[in-house]
C-alpha cells in the first residue's frame, strides 16, 4: 500500500495530509503553526480524534521531525518506510512549469530564481522540501505548482500592456494562482455535467485569498490574479484591482515608503480595509446584519467585484455552461453565493434554488429553469498533489 504525504510549507506554517493512495483515504491531516516562536501550535487529526499542543518549534526542520514522530507514536503508520512519496505545493512556477514534476536540483534552482515573484511563499517551499529530504532521505518528492494550470492561458490574456521587454527580460506577466484548486473543481464540474466534449466553466475560488478562472474545455483560459495574488477581486486583506497610480499617490502625498504601500494593499485592505472590523467574511457578515453600514458596503463591493469578473469571462467564453463556488467563502456562505448570483441573474438567466443554496457539501444550487448551472464544489488541492505524486513516482 502506497502512502503519500501532501504538504504545504508556508513562511511560518506546515500543513499536511497523509493519503492511503489505494483508495485515496485520508489517514491524518493537520498543521504546525507559528513556526519560529516559543508558542508554536501542532494540531493533528487522526482516527476521529484531534490532538493539539503548544510547544517551541524553532524551524521547519523541527516541524517535520514533530510530524514524522507523531505518525509513529500515534500508530498512524508502523514505519516511515510506508511513506512512498511527498508532494509539495509550490505557489510560483513562473514560465518554467506547465505541470507537476519530480524534485531535482534544477527544479529547486528555478523555484529559488522565482522567489521575487512570491517572496512569502517560494523560499518557504524550498525550506519544506529540504526539511522532508532530511527526515525522509529515501522518499521521492514532487512539486505541484499553483501556476501550472494557468500555463494554457493565451498570450493575449497574460501579457500586460507595458513595454514588452519587461516580459521578455524580467518575466513580468500574469501567472495566476489557486491553479490546483481551479483544476480540481473544474474537473468535478465537467463530471457533473456528464463529461461533454466541450465546456465553458467559471470557477470562483473565494476565501481569504480569492480568484476566478475561466475554464474552456478543461483548460485555464483566463484568471483574475496576475503577476502576484494582489490582482483581481477584492479579498480578505488584499485590495484586488485598483488604479496603479494609487500606489504612487499614497507614497508621494502621505510620505509612505513604497514597500509599506504594497503592505497596506496586501494586508490592510479588502474586507478588512472597507469594514474596519475584520478580514473574515463571517465577522463582516455578522456586523452587516447588525446594521454596520461599512460592513454592508464591504459585502456589496465584494459581490460586485466577483460578479464583474463573471461578466467579463462570459464575454470571453461566449457562453457559460456552469459556475462553481469553492474555498472558505464559496463553500460555506450561502449569502455570498446568493448576493453574487443575484447580480448575474438577469444577464445570464441564473435562478438560484434558495433551499439548495442553504445546504452544505458538493451539490447543485441552481433551479431547473436556470439557463446556467451553478454548483458548490469543496476543493481538495491536497488530493491533486497526492495523485500527481503517485503518478510521477510510479507508485
């Protein structure tokens, strides 16, 4: 039986999920948070139980050691030899990677080269790759790139209208993100549509980070995030699309360093910036229902920005067969889905079944008379990572 670990190393965290690939069952999952601090938190879910403890975890190396020791101590596996592969999520693959690949020195060098495009993510992924190599030296490793699915986007959709040499010499272009999620969800929708030869689908990955993807015949055709995850729709703390001159205006008129302006746009904007309450959609929705006008405005802007992208992709695709909602907000907020679809209802002939929309799990939420089918599809990026790892390592 082949067991595969799917891992996501962040700058101060390590998320993991261990699969038994014979039946794709999840043996355990969890996260090490606040790595580098004295009060790091290690949470592991297994056999219907959830254990959590606080302890110092100085680096990712210790986090990996903590994980592999827990796998043995808790009887999840009998030996580390049972683990046959480790799949690593990597945010930025740039123009180099159109699919997942086995980790080599050249792959690591390219991930390092692309670090300026994802400074909070790529360096952490490399640390995670090294830490697991030390802990499991005989186990193969695979990288699965968030950007890979979007490598099918036509040139006219990823080139920015700035001097062309910035693209050729400095790789400045749209790369997108959440590609693993968009791939998984769009494939599930194609299955739910009956596996037609041709399909036009819009996936709305809406969480603290949010992006939309126009998927044509199973391939990414356009996506809302750009060179970095700052572009696109409004998010939890990110502003999404704004006039680029806002950056210069704030820097010049408020005497704020350019780096701080970018931090403001990344970490203090979005739902948090408009509401003044929280970056969490649930908190903003609660306060909006209590009459907080700024929270109400934040929800209205969020819905409008998503609806605008749906309209944009409708024009690009020509027609839309289905729209799918996924991720934290997309999967769990019936209000967000309803608000967004109401803005699209007249243009697209969408009719939502309110009773179905209130339910959870994977299901259709559009009424029979709706001209476009609308689905909720919980994403499973870790399963995509595990499947690619199994395939590439011939497990």
